[in-house]
């Protein structure tokens, strides 16, 4: 189906760009934790792509052809463990968990550039449309003026689809900004999963829309005053957690502690995997690539104590969840 006019986008949630605020509703989850999601409640979730892909493939499984795929996936899964350990150093994580808020470590890794088994979705079609109308190159996003863009739509109601209930990540607000600003949700995938029966694809012509959505997220006055940031793109605010994420993402090394942990959990021969890592240039280090200083930890604790999510509006409603 081709979306030919603005009215077509309105039928699929286009007007969300007019009502975007930094307000989240707190929901009591089944595991006893609390989550905060953009309101109103979600049923449809959107993913924007600037070219046609028949299936959904998580970044973890987009392996290099010249490299051993299994070894590359193992390296990236160990890098995730390294990133999770670094996240624990940040007071924002500790304060959120103290308030019984759910922290989705895999989602944080996904949104800060590491390769994970998650595929991104958003409850905000404007966010999806930005990715469908822009391409990333040379460290920035540029509008696409020709060809077609695609919005993939996933309809999901919690507890109504057993196939998705264990795979769908209700991400929402997290201790760092990107997931919340992008109204993030995620779908965990295996390497051979077929999602053609889950997704509906909406096709539209590139052109004017790329300018609209590029302007939307680069013009702070268009957004709610509570989420005006100094960064050039509101979907990608520069944050301190970006530094360790970028260091780990661009490195070809893993820590020894997590290498051993990964091998033991997956019943792999440590000596054999270590040899194969060395043969392909993957190094095993004794220390992590990043460490938050004690002074900075105290500064962040003082800044975020009582407000681990920064300047957001949190509200509750009387409701029950199974």
C-alpha cells in the first residue's frame, strides 16, 4: 500500500507530531517493576526504513561476510556484557532501580549503538518517519529526496499474543534520554525468524516528507519545551553514556572476565575460543575500556537524586495489569 498524501499519514498516527510531549504514564508490570510509557496507550508500533527489506534482521546478525559469523556474534555478545557492567557505574541506573523502575540493558545498548538481537520500533510514527526519510552517513542524518520510504507497522496488544509476549520489549522511559525521546519499543529476534506474518508495510514517495521530519527534529521550538535540548538532533542527544558505548562499539576487544563468563554460560571451550579470537584479531583485555571516576559519580548522583529521568513529567492512572 502506498501512502500518497498527508491524510494517509494521519490515518496511521501522523498527527502525533503535533501533540508530542515529554509525558509518561507509570504502569505496574507483572514482575513487580514499574515502567513509564508515552501516552496515550499503544497498540500500533512503527519502524521506519529508507529502503525495502523483506524481513527484519537485528544488528547482531548483520555479520561481515569476510569474518567468521559465529565468532563475530560471540564477540558482540561479550561486548554487550562489558557495556552492561559499565552501565552499573552510573548513578542514574542505581537510582532508577532503587525506585523499582525497570532498566532494559539490552535496549540501552541498542539505542547507543551496540549490536543487539533487538529490532527497534516506536509508538510515535513521526520518529519512524524520520528514519524512513533519512540516511546515516559521515556521522549525521541526511534527507532522502528520491525513491521510496517504508513504514513497517506491528500491531501488538500485551497478553493477547503468546508469540510476541516473551519477545516484545516494553522499553519506554529509561535512565538515559534516547529511548524515551524516541518512544522506544523493541522486538527480540533470532537469526532465522520470519516476521512477514507480523508486519504490515506502508510505502510512500520520498521528497517533501524528508524535509518535514528533518525540520521537526532539528527545530526545538516545534517540540514540547520540556524536551528542548542543545543537540542538533532531538532524537540523538549527546550524553555521557555515549562515550563508553562508542568506545565499545568501535573496539575489537572484550574483557577477560566477561569472556570467561560467556564461554562458561554457553559451554564453550575457553582455550579454543581464545585461540580463534587471537587468530582473527580480537583481543582480550584485563580492564574495561571505560571507568567512571569517583568524582564524576558523586556529581551525577547529586544531579539525579530524586529525578533519575531528568526533567520529565510522570503520571499514573488507576488501572490494573495482569
